[in-house]
């Protein structure tokens, strides 16, 4: 998702050239409508969007589809201190001239990993330590 039509079209074209099927949405609300009725293997979202930012979208995605991989792209990664730990995204990418190569690598990595449930921003998860073998 991205409210910038040029950025949205560019990412769509790159991913489709690599053989991925894509559906685009210009807002988080529109994206949630698609996700409620269709099955997706990955979501790429912008941070800054009208009516619902990327962080709120990620929180809602995690409630609806906990294991769905999410990539957050923003021009404000450094300024806002956005990271995987504080956004709930699996990957956070800074908009830059390297963005496309980062996106391509992240998509490949996320689609080839085993599914896991990523906690939403602000959600805590308890990890039990492994028992030591004698």
C-alpha cells in the first residue's frame, strides 16, 4: 500500500517482473478490505498514508493474519527511528536509491522462510528458555 501512485506503480512493476502477483491499495482501509476477502502471502506498506498509517495497519494485520509477512517502507525510517522491533513489521526499508534492491531481497527472504507469528508494535511475547540437557 502507498498513497503515492508513482511509488506504488514502481514497486508493483518490479515485483511483477519477478513473477509475483500483486494487488495494490491506496490506503490502509482499502488494504484491509482486500485482506478480509482474499488470501495474501506478503504485504508491503508505506508508513505515511491518509486515515491510517502503516503502523496501525500492521497492528490490524497482526490481529487478522498473525503470520502474514509485512514489509514497511518509509522515507522517515531514520527520523522516526522505525525498526522491526518497534513497528511489528518483519522488515523496515528506508526509501532511497537502494530501496528496490532491498525490497527484492526482503520479499525473497520472507517468502522462503517458515511462517511465524510476529508480534504487533507494543505487544509483548514471552519466550521460554530452552532446557539444558544433562
